[in-house]
C-alpha cells in the first residue's frame, strides 16, 4: 500500500508494498528530491538516542552529509531534508523506502548505502520518458501535432538469421522473431536485403505473409533470384527508411528524417500510395548520403495518388558502372517538392510523370550515364505547372551524357537560375505524337558546352511546342552545332521569343531555325559563332531586331555571316536596327524567296548594292533593297514585290531609264525617269499590284 507517513515531497512518489517510486516526468522535470543523492563511504554516528517519532537526529559529523541523501540506521532508511552543521543535527524523513521508523540508541551508525530507491526512481523516470516518446519515437509530434517527425535509425533493425535454405525463382517463407517495426506481410513495395552465407546477396520484395509490425513473430513471403544457404541473414534494404515510412500507418502527415552519415541502400524506397504530406529528408545534401549499393534500380519512387510529397536535403550517390534506373521518380503525384538534393554517378536523375504543381529547387545532377544518361525527364501528360529553380546538370567533360533535360509534355514549365552543361544536348523540347509543350519559360539559364546543340526544340510525329520565352539565357560552346536549334518540320513550333541573351562560341550558328511560326529575336549578343543567325527552313513571322551580331574584340573569331537566309520561302519578316559587325562574307545574306520583308536601319548596312541591267521586266530578286541599274531600256514591270516592300534604284552610267505604265502585276503606277547620278525610291502596293516611284 502507499506510504503516507513521510512528511516531505516523497510521500506522493511512493506506492504499493514495494514502494515503487512514481515518476515526476512528464508532468514535471525530475530533481534530486526524487532521485536522491548517493555517495561512497559516507557515514556518521548517532550521539543521542531517538524514538520512532523523532525527526531530528544529533550526529557526530555533518561535513559529508547533504540534503536528499539516504542514510541507513539499523533496519530503517531515512532521507535527509535539512542539515544544521552548527548544532550537529539533521532533519530526516523517517521510515523511507518501505522501512519502519523505530527507536535507535546513541552510538549507532548512519551509513549512505545504495538502496533500492536509487535504482527504482531512475527506472521509473526512464519508463516515463520512453512512454512519452512512444515506440520508435511514434509520439514525437511537430507543432500542433500536424506532422509526425520520425528518425530512421531505430527502424534499421539488426539482421536476423532465420536459418534454412532459400530457393531462387520460387516463393519462399521465413519467420521473423520478433517482427521488426515497420515490417508487415501486407506491405506494398517493401524490400529487405539478404546477405551472407552461400549465394549472391540481393534485395527481395515482400509479397505476403502473416507478419505484423512489432509482433513477437510472423512470416513473410518473397521470391529471391538466387539460392541461399548457410549463415545467411535478412535486414532492412533501405537503412530503416522504408520501415520508418511503413510504421506510420495511422499518421497522414509524416516527416521521415535520415540522420547525417552514410547509409547503404540495396532496394527501392517507395512512398506509400494514397497518402498525403510524406516528407523524406536528410541533414543536408553533403551530410546525409544514400550510397546505392545495388546496380540499376530506381532509388526513390513516389506513386500516383500521393499528394504533397517532399524529398529534401539528401545526397544520392551510385556508381558509374550502373546502366539504368533513376535517382527519383515522381509518378502521377500532386504538388511534389524536390529540394536541396545532390545526385551523382547514377544513370539518370529525376523523372516527372503526370504530376501537377511540381517544385524542383536546388537539385544537382552530376555525371549521368555516358551517352545515354538524362538529368531530368519531364512528361506531365495532361497536367501542368512545374517550377525548376537553381537546378544544375553537369556531365563529364570528356565523355558526355545524352541530355541535361528532356521535355515531352509540359504546360507551364518555368526554369530559372539553372545550368545544363557538358552533355550531348543541354536541353531538348521534343514532344512526339499527341504530346506538346506550351508556356515554357527559360530565365537566366545556361546551355553550356554541349557536344551537338545547346537548346533543341524539335517536335516529332505532329507534336507541338508553343509560347516559349527565353530571357537572359546563355548558349555557348556547342561543339559542331547551334546554341539554339529549332526545327518544326515534323510538328509545330509557334510563338518563340528570345531576348536579352548571349550566344557565342558555337560551332555552327548562335541561333538556327526552320519551319517556325512567329519567331522574335531581340536585344541579344550573338558573336564568335560560325554564323550569327541561320534560317535554314521557311519561317512565317520573323523579327530580328536590335541585336548585336558579331564583335570586333581582339582575339575573338569573326562570323562568316551575321544573318543567313538561304533560298527558302520565309515570309513576313523584318531585320531591323541590328548592329552587325565583323562578318567575313556578308552581314546579311538574304536569298529567301518569300514575300513581305523589311530589311532596314541595320549598322553598318543591310547588304551590298546589287547590279541589274535595265529591261522591260526587271527581276529584283529577294535579297536586296538597293539596286544599281545600267543601260537605257525602258522598264514597265519589276517582279518580286510584296506588301509595302521598299527598294531604292540608282544609276551611275550614262543615259536615262524611263519607267512606263502598263506592265500588269508588278507594273509601274506612273511614269518616271532615272538619270545618271539619280535615285528613285519605290514602294509596292500589293492590293493594286503596282510600284509607286518617287
């Protein structure tokens, strides 16, 4: 029964005939008043007899006694509650720790033994603390209990050795004793790891069994690839991560924390399906390292139906020999967040499939698989919005991976403050049949040191790429290719704007485009390429305006052409107000056969003056805006006119040329004469089909 005769605060701490202390925690913090103080080889002598009711003892020496010390005299234990050194007296609680207060004669020893109370008080507090924390820290809650924080370490259970033989290629059953926390026979996507004994080590996937998390024993089923015998054992394949996730079945919002250090991963880590707010986080991208010890696996997978998953503050490192697999796969989840992740030496980085409202921030992918590796794979299906900020994909300078990022399906993809370098292609927008990319923004993005092209926009199978904006991008050192290459021949490219950007040191052109609708190239610096801008296929709606094309800086190579338009039917374009310098062949080479062009106000000039002999019908061609006529034959018609086309005609040889009406389409609206040393300004009225001369 409870002790009730003690007069200090220990009364409420003792219960039952064994006097088991009641813990202070969690209602308060334990102190020495509850735990008591022990000391080695401390004793004193009673100098006056005491009865069973006395609470003041006169002793021979108080110098080594302290308050809250337990003293044993005869068969009684007393607790010191006060000391008066001047009078050599101590005040005590009688009959402590289940003993009975009795009378004691002078000369009896009071000794500071280690009593049952010392152990039991500590045990009570330890049990109270563990109860408050819960098994596997299951009771540790975040602010307001809205999220559970779970450390993976307790779930990385010691290896068990069930014994027996495992046969490869068939279902095996083993008994776990006890069943580790977070392991169940009904688990989906849960790998364990078999090693030791005879047989190659391998991860195995739980496919059934009676095991229940924390049960004394239970079975699990799995199908190994290899045979195992001898002293094999089974343990977590994910350093306790999968077990920590699985154990939180009753919690909707959880934060799984992997502590700093290196953690070997042998099997895929799977987020639970149809669960919200699961966060997997480490202590930092250079602090928590997941070392991928099994080749060619997907490391972290988030399935469809999961909402608000987060993967934060981790390094995921593999081996350059691995050939397939992704570090992170987001498959059909909502509002995923991937942040502060460092991925290296894995075949591929991050794959995003059919997700919505995706955020990828400060993710670094280093050295994906040579020739085939991809940093980011984006296919949002019918979903939209992915924000990528501060991402970096860096390859091996000598042996390059395939692509920094491939985009197939995306609506509202925003990439900023990012870098894609040392790959075959820096970034590819390559929608196929039934796919498209729309509202794509690249802001402050570097496409650097690609072996072929920097940014590629090339739909296939009727796919489309539209509403693409590039601002303050940098495309350089594309070995034999272009800084930006656009080809809409097998699909649709529409509404592309490139501004305030820099294109240099590309083996072919700074910007190359074919079969594009509405392309605006404005305010850029384009220099030290083979060609500044190349239009190698028909474009409808092209504006090249206010760019600086070429450079006169010492040590930088000139370009053959500033702007090069071959003999294709590019329509409705303007090349206006550009500064084009240091072109070894021509600042503007325009052989286009299309209509409705304006080429003017460029520095140092548009093209050379074109010499044409006078004739009844004069062919102006498509490349010039200033023609030097020779001879004296009257002219009644000039071909290659389009709406508002402006040209100037000059004559330097002797004689005069008369322009007469009556030439039909392309004819002259009114008579005029061009004499030696004269100039005529001409503008074409496409509605009337006539040239007006002044």
